[in-house]
C-alpha cells in the first residue's frame, strides 16, 4: 500500500468533519479506499494486513478498539473497486469487444481483493451481500445499457452495479436504505442525489417524473425493512415495485435467490400475475460458488423482465439450467436474451 498526498488529505478532511460514530463512517471508508486503490492500479494483492493498515490510518484506531469492523473493511474494498472503475472502466469497455472479453479483466481485479469472511449484525439483518463485480457485468450485459438510458438501482449498496452502468454512459438514479452505504454512494457518485427509501416500496416514494428505462437490482432475498423475521416473498416485493416504476418498454434485470423462479410452485402464481405487466424473457440459476468471495455460497438467479404484458402470462422461457460460472452465464445471455423492445410512451402519465 502506498500513501499519496491526496489520500492523506482525504483522511484529514474525514476526521475534521466528525467521528464515525457521529455518522462520518462513509467519509472514512472513502479515505481508506483511496489508500488501497493504488494497489489495484498496480496489480498488487490487498491482504488482511495491508487492509488493516489502511483502515487504521483512515479511522484513527483499530478494530479491537471498535473504530471499525471487518464488514466496513470489505465495503472499503468495494469502494476502491468503484474508484478504480471510475478511472479505467470506460477504457476497459473500449478495449473489450464483448462482455465475455471484459470478464477476465474484472476477474483479475476481484482476485486482488480479500474474501469476505466476517459479517456484521447489520449486514445479516439487511442481507447486505454486494454483487460480485463479475456478476454485475453479466447483469449489465443482460440490460444492454446505452448512453441514453436512465438506470435505477433501488438497493444500490456500495455502487458496484451503478459504476458499470455509469461506465456505459447511462444516467443514474440511486436509492439505498442503510445510512452509511447511502452516505458512501453520495461520496462515490458526487452530484447524483441518493434517496434513502425502503426499496420494497420504491415506486411509492420516488418523485413523479423519475422514470427509468432500466432497473438493475440485487434486492434482499428475504429481508424487509423494520421486520425482524424472514419474509419469503421479499425479493418479489422489490421487483414488483421497481417494475411498476419502470418506463413502458424498459428492462429490469434482477439478481435474486435461486428459488425466486417461475418454475418454483411457491412463486408460480406470483410470476403469472407479474407477467400481466412485465414479460420474463430470461431466467438462469447461478452456482453459489460465484458469490463465495463475498461471504456466502447461496445459489442465485439472474432474471430479465421487459416492461410489456406477456401474450400468455402462464408461459415462461425455458430455464437455462445452473451456470457454474459467470463465463457460462454470459454465453447464455448472448444467445438467449432477446434485444430490448423499442421504448414506448408511458401509460402512467409520469
């Protein structure tokens, strides 16, 4: 890890504006991220030892003293990834002829970061499992983002999906319920307002006139704000509200638990009802190994929904099976995800 004058200035600014306990944790996270982003730029692995040094330098204390915890350290690594892609993401996209060609570039960055082995109480409660950057690449490829798009991320976390949309030239609409992560997004994406609503009801809260053409989302799989128990249909609540806000003809791409699927008898009827407003055009299971570096091995699913009524709400695309890795998933997306429908005039009067 190297320390630049700009990094030290960021640390000084963070400390002058208050303590982590007083709500300034986001500024400390960004300051620590600036200390380690140079390692990513040079292709140096960030291990627990040099990550600890960066955290202690930024926060002015150790984890043993309660100045920070390891979940915050992992958020710092994700913030550093955002800073790296802000600097190099457009160039990487221009060099890569396809998302599959970009995959090894992003995988190399991910491999430089430590595996998430510790969790916080908040991360468990709110199910804060950030999207692996390579899986984010698959989601953005399925969305087929263009510079004319407005991309909503209802649970934007640390910005790993948002930065991929930004590097495609799109405009962003960001929402995040957790205070520290919302503050972090405001620092990582300056000039973009970050709302702090419960994303399960995002359509009820966003201002009239905010009409995204794309939704990228990785909602909590079974957590609802202010509810202290698991809610089996949480992900579908998030999807339904985001779909309601999406412009007619827009596209929603969601990463959910693997069981949130039309062919699951528990959710079949819900998906039939959903297809009265949005057509499922692609669905694929993803092996849990893809998420392993982010602290869980839960199997996930990528679902693509276009905002138009299905001709037959009871008919769904054939499952692709279980993708063992993101390379396989990208191949399926390239072959099986249809072109986006032409934009339509919204019927909601927004």
